[in-house]
C-alpha cells in the first residue's frame, strides 16, 4: 500500500502548465488504456494461478504476490516512460494497470474456487 501511494505521488508532477493539452493527449478511454488493463489482468491472473496451483501458497498469499509483482511491473513501466524521451508517463495508465490487476485476481480466484 505504501509503495502504491508513493508511485501515485511520483506521478503527480506530470500535469503541465497547460493542463488542457495534457488531458487531450491522454484520454481516459483509448486502445492504450485497454492494453494496460488487459495485460495487467492477464499477468496477475497468471501469477495467481502459478503461485496457487504450482507453488505452496494459499489463495490469500497468491493474491498478495500477484498484486505486488504486477503492480510493480506497471509502475516500473510508467517510471521508465517518465524518464524516456519517447514515452509519456501517465497516471491514467497506472490506474488501468491497477484495475486490471484487481479484476484479474478476482476473476481467477472466483473461477478456481
């Protein structure tokens, strides 16, 4: 939780002086946001299955592990985008990453009950 809070704070300076241009460049609904959501859901559900079925972890620990690793992957990607000249870091991308992680874990844990 502390890591997540720090990552959100790290992206807060991304809003430029001309916030209208920033909002228009990074809409809430786009194909990129769908990719962030879908990939995070796929990674988190895969990690959940691997740790729960093949590892010696119970459901709760599998959820913690898959949430932590997948969130770390998404956060790292956004930090790389922030430092890259080609990429654009986005809090909205990270929000979709976290939403995908949660949905992936919930769906796979319900399905494997």
